[in-house]
C-alpha cells in the first residue's frame, strides 16, 4: 500500500487547511517542526475556495458594473452596458483556483506533507493518532482547524437543496441571476450576496430576525447601511421571523411574521445565511472526551482542548468566525507549543463586510462601551466633506471613533463608505498598540486621502474637528 512506505511520525499534524490550518503549518515548519496537514476537500478551505476570496471577486465585478451607472458623473460615456454572467462566475472560480494552487506551492516550499482525506482521531500516546484512509499519523501535537459550515434550520424549511434554496456555496456558482431573491439573515454573508445580486439586477428582499440589519455593528452604522442599501433598491423585513419556507416549481414562498402580522414573500431563490456551525462531526472527538458546546470545541485561551496534545483553533473553536482570527489563533498556538512567547491572543479583531457601501469595524460599539461603564467619548466625521472623497465621487458614509472617557484609549472604531475595509487597519494597529486620542490626533495623515476622516473623527471626539 502507498501509505506504508511513508514515515507517518510528525511533530505536529494539523487537520484542515483553511487560513487557520495552512498558516499554522507554515509557522510550524519555520519553527523547525515536522508537519503534516490533512485536508478532505480543497487546500485553502472555505475562505479561499467558497468564502472570503471568491465572494470578493464577484463583488468586484458588481462594483465595477455599478460604477458604469455613474460614468456621466465622471464625464465619461460607454456605448453599451452589460455583463456575461458565466464569465463573472468563471473569473471568481479562477481566482479561487489560483489561490488554491498558491497554498499547494507554499506547502511544498515549507516541506509540509499534505495528506488528502478525512481525518479521524483515535487514542494515541502523546496526542491522539490521526487516521486518514489507511494511514495512521502520529504526532506530539494535533491541531484541529476544521472550520465551519452554513447553519440550516430544517424545522422551518431553511435547508439548502441546491436548486431554490442556497447557502453561500450555491450562491457562489449560480447558472443565472435570479429575477427575485430572498436573503434570510443580514450578517456579512447575507448582506454581501444581497449586494452582489442587487447590483446585477435581482429584486432582493433581506429578512432579519433581530431589530436591525448587520446587528453586530454599531447602531449608527447599521442605520446608515440600511438607508444606503435601500437607496440601491434592496428591500428589508426587519425584524421578522421566518415561520416556514416552502418550495414550488417556480421558486420559494417564505411565510414571515413581522410586527404581529403574517406575510408571505415569493421569490425564485432564497439564500440561507443565518450563521454557521462548527465542523466537529465524524472525527471521534466525543470518544476522546473533547468538550463540545453549541457545535464548537471548547478550548482555553491558547487553543488547548484539555485532551493531552490536542488543540483547536479558528472557526471550529468558536466566534468570531473570521479567517484572520483563525490565522492569529493558529500562529499563537504553534508558537506556544514551540516554547516561544507569542503575540497577544487578545489582540483586537476587525470585521469587514464588502458590500456597497463597505462596512468595517473594530472593538466596542458606542452602546457596548456605555454598558461597560467606559463613559465613552465619541467622534464622527462624514466623507461628504473629505476632499479625496469628493474628488472620487465617494461621499457616502462616515467614520466613528469611541474612546474610553477615563483613559483616552481608543476602544472602538466604526466605518461605512468606499474602501473602509482597507482603512480600518489604521485603527486596528492603534488599538493593538493601546494608542490614546493623543497619538491618533498627533499622527500625520496623508492629504488628500479618505483616511483623513479617521484623523478628524479622533479630533471630533475631543471637540477639535477641523473641517466641519
Ligand atoms: P451571522 O451570524 O453574522 O449573521 C446571521 C444573521 O441571521 C444574524 O443577523 C441573525 O440575527 C440572522 N438570523 C438568524 N436566524 C434567522 C432567521 N430564522 N430569520 C431571519 N434572520 C435570522 O452569520 P453569517 O452572515 O451567516 O456569517 C457567518 C460568519 O461568517 C459570521 O461570523 C461572519 O462574520 C463570517 N463572515 C465574514 C465575512 C467577512 O468578513 N466579510 C463574510 C462572510 C462571513
């Protein structure tokens, strides 16, 4: 058998090759460890193949297409506006394929053994043994980085069928643009697909159970996003409870209850984006005594599961379910295993939604800061008076900063507008370095840039705003 010729003893075996697993593998290899990574589907995991990356490719097509509506504002003309949908989707798949090959290259470069197949864990010596097909991989450390998948609610008909009811997987590779679309859930996944399909002409209605869309965002940002999306033709039912989704030949009917009234919405297709659940099944975790709560592996702050030699990082270890959080946790975990003093595990984690307009945030919302008794000092600055935004024709949105009223530390930042997902990192670094208003106000921001609004929002919190 092919497996018998291989040396199946490693320092570390990582299960799952998403941004949690593959980044951890590279770092482990850099630290001189002998590493294997097990993957049952595609290198790069959901993020590269079915999530972050291919959605960004689709959204770029949508953004460019929408810009064509505004060509006259820039003094430009185009003869015929249109799109070839198959090519839009094909480009997104090509982008994923390129990055998937990139991960394969990185694994080879770092001498990481890639083992394709589904992993199961059995009781082992220092750590559980990882069984993949006919191979038994033994290691001193095993790291679970198996990620998560779409949550479904079969009790009310919210489970995908690939035809009329989609999760993000089907929504990424559609054959055509549905004329009418219902998106259930207004988190990042729901809003990004709503934004994409609306841009390409779908009549889109988003249903959200909580009182406002993008409920994890600061309330002012949620409100502004709602208004901006409505301006683009998106419709919302907020708050609304889904009572039942039924399918017919022509599409779906979604019975909702909103404001004490029942209503039935019809569409060709529904996308279910009501959160995610961890991939914890069929690996033998229960038999090993791994603690699982609400579909996630319970760990300490450093990824240890309590089972000797077994760790969990990223989505499978719980929220926030973000690629960059997974990589951060993975690097922290392996550096600790190697005896180093890794970066702070509690570094602030930004969140981004790549709709039009974009939304980005880090740290506490104003309401959370108040709840924590931080006596917040809040600053705001709108892009409509920012020179670069005016020159670019991107004046929608604003920046909001939240400072601790006692210490002056930046404890939250919230942005909505063009390219804010690229700008939020300025505040992330500031928060990671525990910057206060003095540092942010004393920093020089390049002119003309939209980032000047970040400076102004910091000045505004202390009554020093310049351009309003
Ligand atoms: P989510 O939890 O962020 O949002 C789901 C939304 O659905 C919530 O607002 C919830 O209130 C609502 N909801 C739940 N049940 C409902 C029901 N029965 N009817 C109507 N609404 C209902 O989950 P998601 O958008 O599916 O995304 C999953 C995870 O992936 C999130 O943590 C998200 O941050 C992450 N993600 C991030 C990005 C990004 O960074 N751009 C993109 C996609 C996903």
